[in-house]
């Protein structure tokens, strides 16, 4: 992520949850312009399947969202 994007992310994280949700939806919608959306969807489906199999096989118990969110926020703030 570029420095400019990191700075923007820090500003965006200070917005209300409603504004962040709307902004996230707009950003995701902006990705629809790519012609290879089927490839992207296929890659996501394969990743979800891989993760689900690991959980079902007892190889992974996952990580609580709260922990992941805090780790991500910490990573962004360190940069």
C-alpha cells in the first residue's frame, strides 16, 4: 500500500461506521469495471473452500474478528 493510501486509510478509519460502510461499498463497486470478475470470484471461492477444509479438518481454529481488527489497526498505525 502506498504512503498516500495509508494516510487516507487512517483518515477514513476516523469516519462514522455509516460513512465507512458507504465508502467501502463504493470502493468495491469501483472494482466491477474489471473484465476478469469471474476469475476474481473463482479465486475467492477457492480460498473460502481451502479455509473451510482446514477448519473442518481441525488444522485451523480461525482467529476472532476483534483480534484481527486490532492487529490490522496496529499494522496501519505502525506505517
